[in-house]
C-alpha cells in the first residue's frame, strides 16, 4: 500500500502503544497546555466503536505501527492537505507529544 504524505480521514490503523484499532477523524488538531498551543498530526477514535464521548485520541506519525485501511481521498482532500503542509512550513506552532500532556490523564 502506497502511503500518502497525510493520511485520509477514515484511515484505520494500529498504534505502537495500543492493542485496539483507531480511525482518523481529524488532521492537524491543536491542543493547549499552560497557554501554549501544540498540534498533533491526527485525531482518532476507537474502531469499530467510533467516538463514544468527547475524548479523542491524539496521534502523530511516529505513533503509527501499521495502516490497516486508507480512508477516502479526493481533489478536495488534496487541496486541504496542501494547505496543511503550507501551514506546517510557515507556522511557529510546535508539534505536541502525549508526554507533554501525560499529567492530564
């Protein structure tokens, strides 16, 4: 499976630190801590359960162990992905990691 630079919404994957499948439901989401904004590559929910509360799973590329299914992509998605890449290249927002937010659990 050829892996796109940014995974599409609906992609199903395994995380390195997990035993359940998750599904991507958002891209480049922000999370704040102590007045500082951080971004994560993706937000996800458990699969097949779906989003069962207001809690989402924050995921970065380096957290992904295996891609089970690639979600749907089209020209609209490609345009959004181009804007996301431009934003990443121009933004001063730091990439987050769950280690930063571990005390919130």
